[in-house]
C-alpha cells in the first residue's frame, strides 16, 4: 500500500495567501448530494418551503456543470508556473484568511420569535433574527408594532452584539398576490413581492430610522430560491430600493444580499447577479448547508462552495465582496441531559449524534474561515430540531460546549497553512494571540488516523472539544473526527 500523500490547501507566505478549492472529482460530484434543507421550513417566520427539500439534490446537469467548471479552473491554476512546488498549492487568493479571526465571526441564528427566547450563552458577537420581517412589524398599513424588535435590539445592546435584522415577507395587505397560500403560520401572500414598491420602502425606512446607530446590519430576503414566489427582476427591484433607502438613512449600514439555500443556489445566484443584483448589497450571503440526509458530515465542502462563489463573481466581472454564511447547521439529537427529547425529525434526514454534532460545529468554523467566509451564523440556538442547546436554551449539549471551545481556540488567531493527506488527515497550522504556534488536527474519514508530530513542532499540551486538556506524552497521536488542538 502506498503511503498517504499530503496536499497544501493554502499557505500564508511572503508572496501572500494562496487559497484553495482542492476538491477531487469524486468530492465535486458528491456536491450533487448536498441537501437543500428541511422537510418543512423552520419556524422562524412560520414559512414553509415549496416542497419537501430534506433529501434534495442538485440536478445532474447542474452538478456536471459545477464539476466541469471547478475542475477546469483548478487545472488552470495548477498548471501555472507559480505553482511549481514540491507540495502543490492549488487555488486562488483569499482576501480574508491572512487576518486574525475577529469575535464577530462567531454568530448564531435565533429562530422563531427571538424576543421570547433566552439569549444565547455563547461567545458570539453576531446574532441573526427574524422578528423584523415585514408582516410582523406592519400587519396593517402604517400600523407598526415594534415590541419584539425593541426587545431584541435592547438585548443586543446589553450584550454588545451586532444584530442582523431580516427584511422580507410581505404582509397580506401589501402583497402583490394577497391570496397566495403559504405553509406554516405566516399570512397569505407573504412570499410575494410588494404590490407597491413605495410600501416596501416605507417599511425599510421606518425600521432603519428607528434603530439608526443601534442596528448596523440588514439582510434582504431569506432563501429567495425557496421562500419567494415572485420573479427575479422583481426581487432585484426590491433589493435595489432597500439598499438605496438604508444607505440614505445611514451610509455605514452593512447590507447582506438575499441568501440562497443550497437547492439550485448557483443558477439563482447567477441570474440575480446578471439582472443587476450585484449592486444591491455590500456582503454576499449564502447558506452553506451540508447534505442533511447523509449520515456522514462533510464540512470540508466549504472550500469548494466558496471558491465557486468567487469564480461566479469573476465570470460576471463583478468585484469581490465579503462572503458570509448567514445560516447553516444540522439536525441534532437531544443529549442525554436534555429533559424534552425531540423525536419528530423529518423523514429522510439524519440527526447527528452528540460527537458528530460537536465535530460538525468545530470543523465548520475552522474551514469556513479558511475558505474566506468572514462571518458565520450557526443555525440555530434553541430551535428544537436543529438546537445547539437543549430545552430551549436551558441545557448544554456537547455541541454547545464545542461552539464555546472552538471560538476560544480560533478567536484572535492567524492561519498559517492548511493541509490534507490523501487518507483524510487534516492539519491546520496557526499563530495564537500570544504569538505561539498551534496545530488543530482531525480526520475527515470514517477511520481514526495516526498523526506523527514532526520534529519542527514542539507542542506540550493537547486540548479537546469537551474543554479538557492533557499533557502530550507521545509524538504520535490518534486523529479522530473530533478536532484536537496541539499547543
């Protein structure tokens, strides 16, 4: 049997940071299996999907197109003379990963009515909520109800958190199709665009003026490829009007694009950008869900997905913009300590075990930053099926602890290099806040892998995702799916 080979996915060198998409043809084809989301839309605004998407797949034609474009782009980079190295560096530059990871990178989504839930007890400085959707705050023309959002904004100020307010979902009175049925508890017509753009502008302006100086981030429509019933030109019109109004109220506001779900995300995104959507936002939002029906987690897909977004912007001659993961997570089983077990998971999905969930949290945050994602909102805090915490925020589970631990490991660090061996051993080298080197090691295969600490590395301690630490007593350790920090 031949020895495993190691590929440098990216490295920070005097020549700059070289990013990567190092996805094999098999891994790229596996992108067909990326689940689009849930069987029924989570209860954040009571909206349902346009079908059962839990086991959704990209079409064969789209998947083949993705494979072709990514393989060709990767080959072009590999053949470039600047990549003639002993250890091949594949990919294109990433503008963010040379920086220290800021506290705002670690975000959380509060699904449902955020004002009625406990505030996340996590080291997060970014929170995304849905209490601000149009039908909630203006149920009748010029009759605004800000009670929920006022509570959210007050809580964000108390906890010194950047709040992302969602601008979406028409009230029936303002809808272009007021009798259009909607799944869940939202009113009829809420997935449609506004019949009168002036009503939409008034909603956006009123919200922005009320929270000027306290809310600095707004997001335009959630998962429009699933939760919007209009055409894309009408969506571009909505986004253009909202962007203009928000910047008039406060030029420092950050506007996030409509964030598509993985189902047909790239055809939607291409059309939205081609029709003028590229000028309606400051940050490109995307939902980086893994395949929720697959029993094996694959957060490593972050690398290929982010690279594909950059390639699309480049093809359309649009400027590079920050990329935020405004939502992704997994179905997670209730922990042994949970008092109210969740059993009604949608058919066709896989609920993660406690170890799987902890591994998914840690590897997702590690790899998203490596891919160039500069903010990550984990879905979700206490939403029962996706809960990072049990009992509506009252009971920690291993995934809760993993969130706290990975934030502690990563915040303030600078990535140096990321490597993957052919047998699935991953090693992240970084520089800690104190200037000391550290390494995070894990296996993405279903097997544990021996990792030999090289003579150039001098770690003395091993930290685990459960918050424990031990003395490093051997130059060989066993890498599992749960990342370990060597320091």
